[in-house]
C-alpha cells in the first residue's frame, strides 16, 4: 500500500492484547519463510517473506476500526515492543533496513495486525545472523535548532478528493524510515499521520493520554518473546512516512469532514518532545 510501505502509520503508547475471537471464527496465523532460522544475511537490507492463514494482508482500510481477518503486518527486530518496530507492511514480502544494526545474531518477530493496529495473531520469530559486507552505523546526532512541522497543503477547510497529496514542511529534523526501531538519535525520526472522522474513527486515537495495558495471560509463556508482545490500539493512524509529500488514500472513508494530524516521532515511535503537532480539517468529497 501507498503510505505504509517502508521508505515512506504511534505515538502515545496504548497497547492491547490479542482480541478474544468467537469460538467459531478461525484464528489468523503468520509464519516467517525468510530469513530462514539460523541463516546468514549478507545484504545491507534484510529480505523478509511470510505466509499467513485466515488473514488478508491489505492496507486500503488502514486506520479504521477494521474487520476480523483483515489488516497488515508489524515487524520488530530484537524485541516485540513498539520501540523496536521497523514499520508497518502491506504485503507478504518486504525488506528491513540494516542501518544501525550491529553484525551478529538477531531475532526477527512479525505479527498480524488489524486495520486499527491491534494484534490479530500470535507473533512468529526467527533467529538469523546479520553479516553485511559494509555495515551501516548509526548516524551522528543532527541537532541544528528546534524542529518545526507545518502542513502546507491541503489548507484548513479545503475540499479534497478521496486520494490526495499531503504536503508538509520540516525544519531541523531528519526524516528516516531506515532508522525506525533503532536507538533514538537527536535530530532524527519520522512522521506519524492520523485521520479522524465522525462515523469512522469516533475516538481520536492520536490524543496524547493513553495508558499501558498488560498482556493477557494467554500470550505469556508461548515463546521467549511472546510475553512482552505489545501493540498499539491506534484507530486513525494511516501512516508513518519519511517524506514531505505524502500520498493519502481515503477511498474507503466517508465523504464529509475529516481531521488530519501530523507529528514528529523518534526512532522508537515516541512523540518528539517540544514539537507541536500540525493539524488541518478537510472536506472529503
């Protein structure tokens, strides 16, 4: 999908356990096909391939409350918390940047997520060895002044089609999707984009007051990493891009008013402190 593919929806860490499913409803599952367990990855980017069962991987409804058996993939390296999430993926094959990843053994974890970013499966994990010919170290801090963020277009109150470009201006902040899930570096991060609309996202999940919720006991003890698996409940998040021109697809949303919120996020997806979010209200035709 357009916005969620790597290289281009967390602010406020509100985490939920895997939703309880009706006894008659199949439980989705995900399996890692590549990298294979114990394999060596010699390329700078880590190619990932997965297989899913009872789940449709798509992003046309991303940000909405969603429906069972539909959504996208969350991927993490060396953990299963939000802080090490590399991005959100809309296909069964994708790559993860190796920038800032030390050569040696690492653990890849993937989990299915609903359109609202709730867990939809148990996580799958694989251990691999990362041995690129030219490791890419973390960049040096890039502090050059107070960061600022402005939405250039559409303007407040503008009428837009269901697909349009969101354009922003960024100052004193380096956007990098390759660093998502890596340690925080001053002056680096990415964007979080949210849409809220009456009748679609009645609870504005971008609001900055959300509490951590413990994992359910059913997810503990399943694997060395499953007990810490936490994902956000973030209805309204449509992307975590790293560009100043952002394609927005609201083809599955209603016509009428919609609020768009954009904010800076650090590599660990925490909001960048001291920088106000930018917001506009548009009329979707």
